[in-house]
C-alpha cells in the first residue's frame, strides 16, 4: 500500500518535468504492489498516458484550471468538510499535530490537509491505520471523483482509486449533502483565500538520504519494503 499511496500522491501533485520523465516508474509502482484492482489500474491509464504524451505546460495548465480555480475541486480536504467555518482552523492544527506526533514533519509550503501531503503521511503509516485514515474522508473523495468525471478529467481515476483502496463505503447522505454545495467564488484562485503563509512545522522526514522529489520518494518506499522483506526472510531461515 505504501508504493500505491506515494504514486497517487505524486499524480495529484503539480505536474513537474521529473514526474513526466519518470511516469513509467509511477505506473510500475502502482502495478507491482497490487493494492488496487485491475479495474482501478485501467482507469488510471489515460492520466498516465497524458503524462507520457502531452506537453508539460499543457499538463500544468489543465491541473491549475481544475484544482486552483474551483473550491469545489479543492485538494484541501477541510475545504469540503468545514468550508470557512471556525472549526477549519482547529482541525488544521489538530491534523498538523498528528503529523508531528508520528514523526512526520511538514514543510512550510503546504497546509496539513493538502491531499498529496496527507497521502504521503499515510504512506509512512501501518497499512491498517492508513486504510482507516483514508476511509474517513471517503465521501469527499467520492464527490471529487464525480465532479471530475463530469468534466471529463482523467484525474477522476485517482479519486476512484482512493475510494477503492481502503475498502470504505462512502456515506450516501454525506455525499448528497456535499454534492448540493455550490462554489460562490467559481473562477477565483484558492490561493487568494490564503494570503498568509502556513505555519512551518519543519522539513518532512525522509526514508533515507538523497533527492526529495516524487520519484525519489517512491524509490525510498521500494527500498524500505525490500529491506523488510529480506528481514522477514532471515527470520524464517
């Protein structure tokens, strides 16, 4: 599950030259761990092929049009859970503290509820705990999948995978309530809502030395899984 979470986190990040050049490694990570069913993997192929064939600037423009210009497609989970209510700030603090308590230290560039960051945090957690955490916002992820599918975006497949991965059943009433919400500031950049820089919690803990890019994180996950497998093999020798 660790590789799958990191691969999905990478796909939801802002498209980079590094990701585009190494998209086959992301595909390999998703397939090798077999955490997702074949149907979910097949749904991801159009997005993976887009990274292989489309110009980087076009990929970046499409990403910004989706996730930076509509609050109803925000990658910040608490935007959908709390909106602009007072509870949002406290929820952000509580989640950030959960990261710190588990040794996952954030960078200053993102808020704790940013989905790619949340997935990276879950990739450092035991599989059972990661599934429980990922299942909690299942209704949000399901609605984001629906909204992206309605726009014909291949990113819908990532959210489908995130709903399937923990085996959770999103609450139908919660989905209906969230679907009824509209975006009062459609076309307004989400960045405009957050003019103050987020609090710095430090730098994220890595699995080892070396580069800190998305592909390096997937490779680090592979190394840790290999070491654990070798250790288990010795224990049974």
